[in-house]
C-alpha cells in the first residue's frame, strides 16, 4: 500500500494515499436521508440537518471519517501515526506555549500543584508522548484478525473478523497526554475519535489536536478522524452522551463522579472504567515477608491510581503474627490505617498511625496514603466483605495454600484476581498489551485493561458456492 | 462432582448437591448494606430494603442465586438441565392446560391465527422443547475457558478466563418456548435469568417456570436462578430496565418497537437484537442461476424471520439479463416486488406482482412476501445504498469476481456479510454454535448470532510468587 523511497530518517516516506473507499460525499453520511434507520434518536430530535449543533455536526463528520478509515490496511495507519509523532516533535514549542495558558489559568484559579503538574507539558513530556505514538504504531493491528473460523458441515466457510467500532468518544480529565494517546489508539484500531477533555486543558488540547489533525490530513487520511468536541461547557458532554447512532461507544476516564454521570445519563453505549476499591487478603497460611511486600507495594507504590489497594483483610489465625509487622511497614511507608476493632487491639503500642474505621472506610477509594484494615474469621468472610464493598477492580490473595488460592479466584468476581502478586499489576502495559485505553470495571464487551482489540467489534463473513437453506 | 448410580434411563442420578459457595444469607445480597457501591441507583431510590417492589425483590433474589451458581462445575449444571427436560415431559399435561387458558384468551381477543399458532404448546412441542434442553446440556460449558494466557516477562502467569455475566434479563414476545430455551442457556452459562414474556403467554410461562424451578430446586441448585418477572403490566418492564447494578444485561427479543423502547429507556446495559433489513446484491459478474436461487431462498424460505432479505440490489450491467428471470422466480414464490424506476421499466410485460417503491420501502423490514428492488450503477453504489438503509444485520453479494467479493466484504459494516450464500445462514444453529439466545445487531460485547460464550464475561487471574512492581 505504501510506496515511496526512504527519507532522511531511513523510514519510507508515505506514498500519496489513494482512498480505497467511496468518497464521503458519495458514501458517507446521508445528508438527504433523515429517515435513516440507524440514527433514530438523533434524526427525530435533530432534523433538518441544518439545525445540528456543533457537537452533533462533529459527530457526523467523525462518522464519515470512520467509514473512510475502517478498511485501511495497517501500513497506511502506521504512516499517519509516525507523521503524528514527527509533528509533535517539530511543533513542540507551539504545544508548550498553549499549555502555558492553561497552567496560568489553573494557577490563577488556585488549583493544587499536584493537578497543575498533571496538566503540565514540558518539551520532554511532549517527546515522551511522541514516543508513545511510535510505540502504538509498532503494535499489531487488531483489524482483520480472524477471531474464529471454520468450514461448516455444508461446506460454507465461516470467519469472524475484527472490525473497528466506528466512532469512539473519550471523556477525560486534566491530563493532556491522554488526548494524543487516545487519538493514536483509536486511529490504529481504525476508529474515529471524539475527544472531550477537561476545560482546564482546553488550550493544550486544542494545540495538540491541531498538530495531530494536520499530520493525519497530511498523510492523506481524513483529519476528521480526530476531533476535539467543540465547546467547554457541560452541554457538550450532554450532547455527546445523547448522540446515539452517531457515536458507537463512550469511554469516560477519570474520577468516580464523572464516570457515574456518564453511565447514568448516556443513551450511547458506555464502557465504564477505572474506579478501584481494591483489596489485599492475607490468608491463614501465608509467607509473612511476601504478604508485607505485596501489601506495601499494592498500597504505597503509587497511591493515586485505580489499581492501588484500599483495604487490607487479614485471616484471624495469622492476624497476631502479621498485623504488627504490617502496621510497622505501612507506617514506614507513610500510610495511615483505618482499622476495625480487632486490628485496633493488635495495633496497641505500635507506632503506626491508626484510626478507628467506620463503614464508610470499607467503600472508600482513598487514592492516598490511607488504607482500611479488618480481621476476618475465614477466607469466605473475606470474600463476603469483598462482594459487599469492592468496586470489582482488583483483589489480591497472599497464601501458600493451593486450596485457598483456587477458592478465592473462583469466588471473587472482579476484573482481576491476583494470587501472590501486587494489585498494581492490573494494567495494560504490565499485561503485555502494549497500550491501554482504560480499565473496564464492567462486564459487557471488555473487562479489565483494554488494549487495541477491545477497541474493535467483529463481523462474520460467510462464503459459499451458491449455498441456500 | 456428581455421584450416585445410573437410574432407569441409564443416566446417573444427581448426587445430593453440596453447595460449594458460602450460603446466600452469609455471602449473597447485602440486606444491611445500603451503601453498597455496586448498586448505587437502586439503593438510593429504594431504601430501606423493605420497600422493594416485587420486581426489584426478584432481581435481588436472582443476584443471590447468580452468586451461588457462578462457580458451579459443568456436571452440576448439566444435571439440573437434564432434570428440567425430564420434568417438562413428565408434567406436559399441566403445561398444555395452562397454555389452553392463554389460547382461549387470545382467541377471545381476536388474535390472528398466526400468533395463536406461535403461542400454542402441544405435547409434541413440549417434547421438542425438552429435547432442546438436553441439547444445551450436551454443549460445552463456556465458563472457565481460558480465552488468553501467557507468562509475562517478569514470570507472572496471566490467564483470562470466562465467567458468567451474572443476572440476565430477557424481554420477549409471545413464543413460550423461548421461556425454557432462555432459562436453559442462562443456566448452562452459569447465569441467573429474569424472564419477562408477553402478558398474552402469562399462564403458559407461569406453568413452564414452575416446572423448571421445581427441577432446578430438586437438583440442589437455587430455584431463584430462574424467575418469571412478576406482574403483567408495562411497569414491570420499566422496573427491570431500571434495575442497574442488580441486572447485568437485558436482551430484548421481538419486534423493532419493543427493542427500540428497551434500548432507549434502559439504564441497564442492553444487547440489541434482531431487526433485519437485509440486502441481496447481484454484481455485474454473477452466475444468474445462483443469483436467482440465493435471492428466492433469502426472501421466501421463511419471510417472517430477521435474516430474510428485504431488498434486492442489481448492478446495471446485469439488470437486463437478470431482472426478468428474478421477477419471474419471485412471482412464482408469491413475492410482491416494490421496484424503483429502472426495475419497473424492466418488469414491463412480466407477470410479476410489481409496484412502485417509495423511500419508505428501502427502510422497511417487511417480514412478509414483499421485497424492495433497485438497479444500482456500481458495487460502490450498492454499498452506499446499504449504508444508508440497512439495519446492519446481513447483506449478501452474488458475484464471480474475487475483487468484488473482497471489496463488498470489506466495505459493508453489518453483523454478517455473505458471499454467494443466502442471508438465511445468519443463525446460531447454522453457524454451529449449537444454540442461540438472539442475534445482536449492535457492536459492543457481541455481534451477530449469540451462543453460550456470548452469555459470559471474563476475568483475569494473575499468579505470582510474591511479585511487586
């Protein structure tokens, strides 16, 4: 597909791209077809076409672009991704300048330094984003993968192949690097993307998307495959959530309240991500050194992320031996323990920071140097606690017992169950997926870390020689 | 798991079943836990627990049963399924009597004989339903299947395994056989099911579910794994659609208006099924005999089903040779053709029943002996027509050209694309899945015919030796 000689970097320059599908104006969005069965909600509420709002118009353009890029072979998409990476590096100063506006506004508004740091793009960070894009280009293309295939008894060849989802909407918070990451993952998987970042990063995101679109368009692909959702108000999020038939899936990334709003109000299918009230359970039979190491790593290696542990459960038979050591190690890591009565009793005399837990602690995702702790009568009681309070993200058991490990992994219904390993491993990068668009905490479509295949659907291809029933 | 000697039928009698999970009252639904993060919508609108409506109470009981049956091994579930099949045969007269009430009511209400026929359960039909249940028992259990597995570079073993979805809600129309089919498929895949059939089949469904529940309970499994949603009014459907956190997925089966209502109003995730505005495209290069056979089979073999063809598209280069033969064959099959101008011109002088098409015809799922027909300038124009009007179920191309087949399959974005085969093959049974809970016409989770694996989610199991990050 891609011709042309090598350029100065040794990489082949993209050949002039010949669009392999009918042109958008012929085969894309049905401007003159308000009855289109696919788009009932939009069409009944928003006809004639002229009255479309900026958000819905962007969604229509994304739909047309999705139609164009869906059948593209890998080489064409990879060329566009490499062009994006190059452009990010060439135009770093433009991006950093725009970012400075957001930072100034954030500082004026008294935003915490932690959030300002997340918002900040330095030349080094832009280079790292460009490197991530090149990494996505190097990953295998999920589109076209034959998921299942067989010859049926009547001689028909049946194949189930991966196809792009179509239009993916991402709603996310302050980190502007997500803008480029999400665009790269969606492009690679043949999808168009509608990006709705935080209004606090609007200048940064506008600059990043301008650079990305220029690179995409320059590769001969439709620039509308990557769009920032217009408008900074909440209304634009609401419109995106109602664009049923235009947007194939919404992926909210961010805090629990953002995710809950999208899940409850959207009429577009949603993939819920991220809330992580994760547990570490230390079984009656456990290697205490291992248990301490896994506990501290799960809690304190990076407390602000969704796969950090938020509750420690300890079997009563091992509590006396384990908890004093665990509390000392947590104290050394700077962790405050919100303890039930039995844990409090064992903490007496220790130097650990321990406070009495309330029921609220069992359901809290601290995302900080805090952990809830309880002593349980049995493995089944630990499972019961987890079923009651967990958000279904990741739960770990530390045990030397094969029976306990089997029972825990069978009974716990979370995206990931870890045996003798830290909860922090629930991550697309750690799982070897090469990239991650989020961690689904729901059961439909995708569950757990989502890589490129999770940004696809499938279709069946039935091939016969005139077969009839 | 299942002991005991063979009974009179040669099949092993089910051993007394020892529940392998904590008892419901210990480990099931958190009666005293109104904060439970998993159930926010229900819990905020419906506390205290005493005030639950009958539908929500049923959903809670289903949730507890789902927890119990999720970890069951195949043998236990198969024993319950075989007990259901036996019970259906033993208690046929009870079922047929209840069915007679529904039929009498339907006749009084002046229901059409076609619908009365769908509603009718004869002893033979009950036996056929029992045979279907035995067939489901013989299918492989999807639960526990390792979908993906590897050892990560750090030595961690990663496995992605299939687990049940949890509580599945099925909303369906008059056919009472769906009641048992859906229950069997859900049980086999480790799910609890909430059945909401048509009120016109309420007596039949009540009798069937009574028999099924008795058999399930008699096998030592929780009878609440199969429940009829209480109440015949629309309110019970509405409550089911709002039981977010209690019901994991709703699958509406039936007419387009039922499906649209559920898709638009549900806050529970929905798998959209069934609407089929299917197309047959006859390419410029095509075997005319094959094209006629595929067209007639796609349209007329069983016009009332979702994979029947509703529109014929013919390339202009072959229209003159093909259409007169096609129209004659369709006339012979009793099909009325709703034709565009170019088709009308070629139909002059033929004996076929041909009427002029309006735009409405392109979007109509007739489900009758009617078909729309148009002549198109090119394959790309056929694709354009399909993109505009298709419901995305199944489209067929008849062609001798490899290039045309490749282009059509790549550009058409439907659950199934058939090359030189009838649209009627889009079916779980035909695809060799052994059973089908419906045909998904959406892109998330499952697309196309849904078998047992499509009634599952997955979880990741991470096993280490004390691994930390």
